[in-house]
C-alpha cells in the first residue's frame, strides 16, 4: 500500500498492486486496473519510488539479479 495526497489535500492509501499507469500531464494521474483514476499532488517519480519500496517490502523486488548479470 502507498500513501498519496489528492489535489484537495485528502490523504489516500492505494493498493500499489492495482496501479496500471502513472502519467504526469502536468498533474500526476494514477490509473488502476479496476478503472478508477486518481489525480495526486505527488510527482510521477515519487509514486514510482513508493511503489518500488512497497514491492520490496513484500518481497517482489530485489530477489532476482538484473538480466545479464549472470553472464559477467
């Protein structure tokens, strides 16, 4: 789960596993797989960083080497 803030200042907690796309146009827009859309005050990079940190916290990131590392 990641914490985000709407443009109205309301804090939300989103399930990062449901994020389909994140766009910056210039506001940051998060589209979820369930069809919901949220416009938030965080930057696109902040959403990416929080999502990556969430994935790492549940063991979905950092368990496999980057492709090509095994050949070095």
